[in-house]
C-alpha cells in the first residue's frame, strides 16, 4: 500500500511556482538570480540568499495543457 495525499490545486500551485525560502536559514526569497528554459517544459531557477549567502536551484516542469488556478 502506498501513501497518497491530496491537496487543493491552489496549494500545489504555490508549492511549485511560488518563491521559495532559503533551505539553510529560512529567509523568504523574492526573485531568482537567473532562470533557464531547458527543454520539454523544464525550467531551472538559480537562487542566492541575501541573508546567509547560500546558493541553490529549483526546477519546474510545465506540462502541455496544464491549467493554473483562477484567482479567488
């Protein structure tokens, strides 16, 4: 038996497409230092924390026909 979870679409949108917090100090980051469109809908964002200097990357995969939630 596998563990499965469900979450509202708006939560998933924020989880994958919103700005992250620094994994080292937790500071909320506003804008990526750089973004790259790779291929087949893959996008890589490079981040640098202003508080502690930690550099990291996040990745997003967009699928064709995906719908974003409408603002409430």
